[in-house]
């Protein structure tokens, strides 16, 4: 049966990076934030390179919703589809005829808090509650399936071995070249377009190669303590345990 690897998590969890890597493996294809194909936001439905006239995006428009991912894998002639649709609502009602394997991708509370605060809302309590709500909803949804927890910080520290582990788990052929695939041109749509721009211009993007320690310079001591004492930390530690137990 065809397979869908759905990378789920909060904004800035690293899903663009991971989806590019997995989607570059043999017989797999990354479709990014495909939920934009169903939404009427014209600005998010355009490609990061060609704009609205992208033949790659137009090619996969208007597929039936209930079997969206399996139709996509038929049309693209590959057995494994990788999506970075991060929230359960994007998968609901679209999973006919495909084996769904969610990956819950997460970062440490202080790293994730730093990412969220540097991209918009500067209220630390509110951001941590958002993480708590999102990861609670994702875990509840994913637990109906055979799901994987992946610690993005650990992944960055040991990319080759984590990728080998994921390949084994998803029955994909390991290819070390996949690790640098993010550095090529990609026809992204939606939210990935922003990440794409930052990758290509190296502006405000951590170039995907290093463990991110920017929180140490950006977060106050108070906010670092808050991150580790917030209820979200419990969820985080549970996900870390599942990851380390299975890795
Ligand atoms: Zn394009």
C-alpha cells in the first residue's frame, strides 16, 4: 500500500527541512504544505519560484479530497508521499487508500519559544500555551496511527544516524546525499515559501546544519526557566522519551 509520512508539529518545528530530506529519498516525494491546494488564499497557493503559473502545482490541483494523498501518489508515480501539513485538521477526511505514518517533530521548549518569539508574538506564556495545545492535539490524533516522535535538536546533532533510523522505519533506501537536498531549488507553496526564501538567501535561517543555540543569547533567564516549568515541558519530555526509546 502507498504510504504517507506526515510531519506534524508547531510552526518552526523544522518540518520544511525534514520534509525536503525525506522527500529526496528514492521513491519518495515531498509535497510540503499541501493543504494550501485546498484553500482560497491565492498568495499562499503560489509557488516560491514561478508564482501562480507553476506547472508543478497546477499539475496536482483539483484532486479528490477524500483520497487526496493516494491520488497524489498515483499521479506523481511514487510510493511514499511526504507532507509537512503540520496540524491534524489538514489530514482529516483525506486519508482514504493510503497508509498514514505521522512524525511528531518537536524542539526543546526554550528553542521553540525562542523561534516563536522571534517570529511574532512576544508573550512567552501565550507561546508556551500554544505549544501545549498544538502538541496535545497532535498526540491525540497521531496515537490512532503508528507514529514516530522526532527530537529535531537531536536530529541536527546526528543527522546521518537519525536518517538511517527513519529509513529503516519507513522502509526507504538510505542515501546520504539527501541530507543536503534542502540546498537545491524547490517549487514550494504556502508557508514553506518563507522558509525557502530564508534558506536560499541565508537570511535569518540557521542553514539547517547546526544545533541551534540562539536561545541562549535571545531568551532571558526568566523565560528559560518559564519554558522548563511550563506544562508544555511535560509533553516535551514524554515525546523525548518515546523518541529515545525507539531510536
Ligand atoms: Zn514552481
